[in-house]
C-alpha cells in the first residue's frame, strides 16, 4: 500500500468543501489521521505537514460550527423579525 502524501491530504481538504457535513467531517478526519501518520516519515516537510494539520483542524471546527448553527442554535440566538415586539 502506498503511503498518503501531503498532496493527497491537501486534495482531501479541498474536496471536503464540496461535501455535505457528515461526509466532509469523515473525509477530514481520515485526512487528519493520514497527516498524523506522516509525522513519523523523515522525508515529509514537517513545517508543511503542521500547516496542513492546522488547516484540517480549522476546517473540521468550521463545519461543526456551521452544522450547529444550521440545526437551530443560530435561530435561537437570532430571532426572526416577525418575532420581535
């Protein structure tokens, strides 16, 4: 089996932007594990690996926050104009 490269992880990160929430999080978590596994490879640019790792973590947080907002938490925090006195 061929080891995942930083480019593969970056492609997964980009692809997740076009997916539904659950699938995007799944793809990103897999990519996150791949990036962790690359940490033990001496041929991998560690600075670039860490930057990708941070981007993955940020994207996962963004998706989870968006999902929480879309599921009604945001609506509770921002009542519609029709509900205002």
